[in-house]
């Protein structure tokens, strides 16, 4: 059977979540691999959520926020941007390809953009293959390499 | 009061009134060519010469600047006066034989052909007759004193100082306005398309912005008003009987505290000059829909008459639909109202003129109540409708010269033919576009926009008037192109929503808030600066931070940032999100 990636998405309530909803209402076909968690703002996305998701078996994580300058909470998306940049550097040292984490600005009216991003991201994760991070970590005999999350 | 006799009529006027004014009151005409109520009498044309008899003495004076005296008798048409006037008129006519005001006055005074041949004969129709009105209006009314006389006698002429353009000239046009021969002209350059109300011609600095507006009061455009430039003029204040003109008024910024805001910022029309093939802004007689609407208005620049640029009634009018809308190069959406107002134009034009009317449409969208019936009625009135997008509007040139004849080139998709139809006037149905400053407005209120740039509603079907921001509502074309009934319906619904909150007296807020656990807060103050609403205060006595529940909007930025995990986002706590993650990734 072909590998079907498991992708966790954190979407902000005002832009990307509504945009993804619009994609559905507009009957735009998008991959079922994306499992969405709604947060009020992309600024709410704690980097630990992302690590936890990888730990629990996610193959990719997608963060969706409002376009710069359009944040419902003025500047939460900028906070998210800062954190994701830092986290990407950290992911490399954990042995996770930074392509598995993606931040996208999708507004409430961009159902088609959501469709495009979701399809493309799923495709890129599919070509990267399964992550199996937990198993990889557990394989290592020494416990000090394990990441406490 | 002074009593005097003018041509056997007894007149009573105030002291120091001029004879000319007194005669006017008595209904007696005295010819003038340099007099105006706007400034002090100049007395240069001498045509108002009258005979004043005081006791046994009689003398000739100029009526415009000679004050009345008790008991004088004035003869305005005695043989002596007639002789003087005729001689003056002969001199004037011999020098400027083709100027209309001179010819008219000569005819009125019975002068046909001058006996004198002038050495300085000027045969131009718009020659300067040296009446000095321009010089006087510039000095006394405008208070700019740009124009003046040069030389004396036969060499006299009106000039700018040293013959160069003056910095003090404010280009008000007062000199051109008073010039009776057309010697001074205002040339309007590059005014088309700047403001829709200007495109059909210039207007005054004091005007009523919209005739149907409430309150219907005039406004002064301080940028072009003479008074605000030189301190002069005040012509409007002089004629305003209730003294309502106030030059001291200033623009004010008032701050009003409100709980809810309805955004009805409207729309802009598509700038048709972007589609150069239609010739808007380049060809005369190609109008935007808004300009044509102005022309149809009985209070508009033509008083509701449909006229081409050269003032003639058009024989044929072409109406081009979908200019900038339903066009992937500009706006992909349908502007909704154009089909119906284009039909309305056709109806009004056929009411007022005998012009043949053509409509060039893509699809006729008569979507509302009674609209289809109106369309059928227009067809019955003989309006020709052609299905096809117009390719080009061009001007017919004959032997290298442009005529005012326009040609519309298009394909009739129903007949499968290429058409070229001649018109005297072409009206473009410009697309409805979001306001130029819509982005700035929407950021101010932190609401979103649709891909077309209009404000985004909370839900397209279930909540079309409110937005993602609580207390901010939208209505009308700010939300998307729509006609008047739809706008009224949407605005009414928004107003009802707003009123329901007001009558309730209290507002329910979302329970999604951040909460700081005092036990774990280390007082690092990282969250203080992160909060965009400054909802987190640092309590100095306790050395901890605290969330103000009223200010907090529940975005959770602080929750994610807290290094001690002391902040909980109610409704979106860490535990809840972890549980969600576990559930999602179970399979």
C-alpha cells in the first residue's frame, strides 16, 4: 500500500481555518491527510505542540495564519513566524527535515490557496517518506538523546 | 435721503448714491461698458455721460461715479448727451469694428458707420477694448493686483508686470469672467478624469457637493477659493442675505466614543482610461457612467440635457457594458448594477432626445424584481441591443483632421458578424471597484477582504453583515457590488443587529481568555510586551503579571510564550491541544 502521510495542521480561527472551511464549502477537493487543530491565532501555536505532534507520529506539520498585517490580533502571526524560524533550526539537530514543517499565510477568502498548499505539502511529505521519529529515537540505546516533550 | 429728478421722473435715494444707481432704481437705462457692481466705478468708457442741471447751470458728468445731490435734474437722453455718446461710440467702433459688445452697443445707440478712420484699427473679434474691468477686478476683488495698464493714450494696453507670468496670479479666472470681449480666456488643461464632477466642465469654488445630500448646504473648496488665497473676493458673503458664509470655519477632528461601527465606505469606479482601446480621456464624447449620470441630473452642468462636447444633441449613442468587469485583465467579477443602469440610461435618453441607442452587452443580467419586465419595455422602445464585447472605440478622421464622429467596433456574437457602428456619444459602464483606501480601512478595523478586494463578511450566507471583528458591521458596496435595494436591505439588517445590542444593554463576550496562575508566574514580564492589547499588567507588589479580562481577546500569544507555562488559554489550553493531537494521530 502506498504511504499516506499523517499531517497535523494548526490553523488560526480567523484566516486559514475559515479559508479551509471555504475550500470545503466551495467543493474544492483537498487531501484528507491534513488533520486540523483550530487555534485562535497562529501566535498560540507553542513550538512544543509541533514537537509533540512529531513525537506522536505526525509526518508533517502545517501552520496557517493570516497574511502579514492582516492578523486579527494585530501581530500574532509575526510571533508565529519568529518561533517557526527558530524551531526549524532546532528540528535539524533533532534529525527532522525542516521541509516537514511549513508556515503559510492563507486568508479567509483564499479557499483555492488552501487547496493548493494542502495538496502540494501532502505531496512533498509523501515524497519525503514516513518520519517514524519516535521509533528512531527509541532505537538509540542511550537515553540522554531522547527528547523530553 | 436725497430727492432728484431723472428724465422728469422723481427718485428718492440714499446720499452718495451714484446717478447710475439712481437711474437704475427709476428704471432708466444708461449705457456702460466699463462698469460693474464688483468694484468702484472706473469711469473710463465715458458712455454713461449724462447732463446734470443744477439751477441754471448744466454740465456733462459720468453717471457711474457722480454722486446725487438734492434737487438736481439729470437728463440722460438730451441732444447734447446723445451727441457725446454717438461720438464716443464712433471712436470706439472705428478702432474695434468687429468686437461684439462694441457692435451691439453701437447699434443700440444708433451708430452705424463711424465717420472716422482709426489709425490703430484692430479688426480682431476678441480685441481688448481697454475697459479695465480685468485690472479692477484683479485689484479690488481678488486683491492680487496682477494685471495693470502699460503706456498711455493710443499705446495703452493691459499687461502683466514686465510681460512675464506673475507668481502672485492665483489663476482664479476672475479677469476672464469679467472680460466682455473674450480677449482673456481661461484654458483648461488636463482636468479630465481628476474628479468626476469636473469632467463635464469647470465649476465654482463654492458649491453643493450633492444635490440630494442631507443637509443640502454648499461648501467652499479652500484650495481654489480666492478668499483663502488673497483674502479678497468674498463675493459669496456679499450676496448671502442671512450672512451664513463663515470663512473662519476650520476642519475639525472630533473624537466620538462608540461601541459599534457600521462600515459603509462605498466604492470607486474603474478608471476606464486604463483600457486605452475605449479612448476614455482621449476622445471627446466618451463618458464614464458617473459623468453621464451627472449630465442627466437636472441640477447637473447641462441642466439635464444630453449634449455632446460641442453642445449639440447627439444623433446616436452607444452604451458599452462591462468596462473593467467580467474581464480577467481587470476585475473578474460582475459589477451587477451596470446592465440595469445602462437600460435606464437608454430609457432617459430616448425620453429626452431622438437619438438612436445601442447597447453592447456580454449577458443581459436583469436579475431583480421587475427588472426583466423593464428590459422588455426598453426593447419595445426600440433600443438596439447587440450581444458582443466592444473591441475598440475610435474617432473618424477625414483628410487628416479629427471629426467628432466615433466608431464602435465589435462582434455581434448572435449574428456572427463584425460590426462598425458610428456614434456621436459613447457611454462606458465602468466596473464597481473597492475604494482605493479599502486596505487601510480594513486594517484599521482588523477585518478581512475577499479576493476581489471588498470587505469580507463573517459568513457569505448566514451572516452577511457582520465581520470577524466584534462590533464591526459592513453594508453596501463596501462589501461587494450591489444595487440600491440590496444596499438598503443589508444596511437595515446591520442597523437592526446594532440596535439589538444597544437595547440589550450588555454584551456577551467569548469565554476564550488567557489566565495566569499566580503560583507559577515568575514575573519575567515576557508576556507584558507580547500582548497587542496591553491586557497584561505587571503587579508590582506581588511581582507577577495579571490578565485584564475585559481587554484580553484570547489570541493565546502569551500562552505560547510563557517559559513557566503559567498562562492558560481558556478553551485552548495546552492539555486540550495535546489531547486533540493524541486523538488525531491515534490512527
